[in-house]
């Protein structure tokens, strides 16, 4: 499986989330890009945005160390709300 993870544990900008995407391949062989973004529904909130040629998903409840998840765990997380 294809995966790219940021092992730095955070960003150099004082605890703000990194804007660098994580790439992974799902079990159905689609390639996904995951970004942590501002959540327009929750003031000051964050969400994960999963994007592929098949569509996109927004996940509002996710672990702070999501960048360290395996591709299989990212795939499971992408089906959460």
C-alpha cells in the first residue's frame, strides 16, 4: 500500500496543525489525499478532508495523531463523521 506520513509530530508553527497532506491507497486501490482543514460548521474547529477521484469525505471527530495512522486505519476513519 502507498502511504506518506509526517513523523514530525506537529508543525513548527507553535502547535498549529500541519497543512501538508497525507496520501494513502485504500483497499479498493483508490488513492486518497487527507488534509486537516478549518471546519466551517464549528467555530475554531478542525476537520479532516479525504479527497479522491471517487469523491470526498469530511470527518470532524479524529485523533490528534491521525498522521501516524496506517492506511487501513485512515480508510476506516474516513467513514466516520
